[in-house]
C-alpha cells in the first residue's frame, strides 16, 4: 500500500464518527443527501455540513504536490 493511500486510510479512521458515517454513505454507498439525512435522523443541511467537514478532514495534510489555488488573485 503506498504512502498516500495509507495516509488517507488513517485520516478516515480518525474522522469523527458522524462525519465518517455521512462520508461513507455518500462516497462508498452512493447515497444522496436526503436519503442519508433520513437514515441518520438529521436534516439535509446537517449532512451537507458534515460532508464539508469530512472533506476538509481528508484534505488536511494532503500531498504537498497538489497545487493550491492562489489567494492573491
């Protein structure tokens, strides 16, 4: 297993439970947000918020070779 995949797996394992539940349903089970919300007893807005947090969690400490957009215009 290469280092990037191992790092991604570690970030998934350390993700807060609700974030991971939402992320796994959306990305691995291909569920839409309304279905996830109904299954987990939350609003669609909460699912959106948790997905955004999950994505930030996964991207934190990502590979250095990915170019970040310039904030200077």
